[in-house]
C-alpha cells in the first residue's frame, strides 16, 4: 500500500490511474492466457490482447533506438535489406527506417498475427514486407530481446546466421537474474525468460568460427529498467 501511495505522490493522480488500469489488464490477460509460455499460441494471444495496451510497442521502439545509440552506424557497410527477426507487432521498423532509410525491411515472428499487425500499421509509410525464405539472405538480421525466450538458443542463432549474408545483431537483457538471484535457465525460468545472457552463454550458444563478434553494453531505462542490455554484433566472414 505504501508503494502505491508513493507512486501517487510522485506521478500524480491521472498517471497513477493509467498505470493501475494497465497493471490490472496485464494481470487479467496473463491469467486467461492458458497456452504454454513462449509457444506460438501464447504469443498470438499476447500480441493481440496484451501488447500495445501494456506498452510492448513502446518498449520495442526504445529497444531499437537504444541499439543504434550504443552501436555506431559506421560498423555497418552497405545495408540494403534488414530482417527484424522476432518483430512482435513491428514497432522497430520505423526506427530501422530512420537509421537505414534506403533499406527494405522484412518482418518475421513466431506469431503470424504480429507480422500482419506490423504490415497493416507501417507498410503504407515505409518499405516493410513480410519475410519469406524464398526472398534469400539479407544484409542485416536484427533480433531484439528474443533469444532469452527460446528453448534451443544455439539452433536459434544458426537460424539468424542462415538468414544473413553480412551482419547479425542480437540484443537481450544482460546478466538478468531470477528473484532468488540465481542464473535463469529452462529449469529455473523468470517469467517468459529462460536464459541469463552472460559471457558463458555467449561462448556456449552464440560464438561461431565464421563470425567476428563485437560486444556492447548499454542501459535503456525507458524500456528495460531491469538492468543493462547486451548487443552482440556479428559480421560473417565470407
């Protein structure tokens, strides 16, 4: 009770009410989403009923801004095609378009409804398209805050690399821990997150002989108050 009183004092009544409504809606939709966490059905439900309203779109936007605030664009040479792999509702697309205004942007997600929402919202204003494997490899695969959700991260990274002919950018929470302070893994998940990203995780699941990786760390407080984000920028050796 004291916690909520402090929020009311700090933020004012209107903002307090808005945050309370969002909190209640999140609790309700989480309670009625009976699908297995991180499954396709789970994300179809979340992206339809429990995403934009609770700030998921804003979070994805800030994640994308944070990525290119922490990584100098000079690291990228001749990027004409980008794949947002795990795009949710496509909210990173306008940011990618700002940093790479001449590039075609493709959307892919476990949830088809998320991709369709992204196309519906943005395709009239920016060059954004649905990803199909028949399109071929792209110059940059951007994957923001997805890898910590997947059961088999090594196969997932292989999938990212297979779709790229030049660069892969993997973004995720850095050194996130469970409530008990332990590392997160599939046997001890933290909500939707099933992995802690750290140097050991990188060596085991991300590092490859044919890719030169650069690691960056940065805070994106507006979208990830839980701590730092890590950015692994990989350039494939041709």
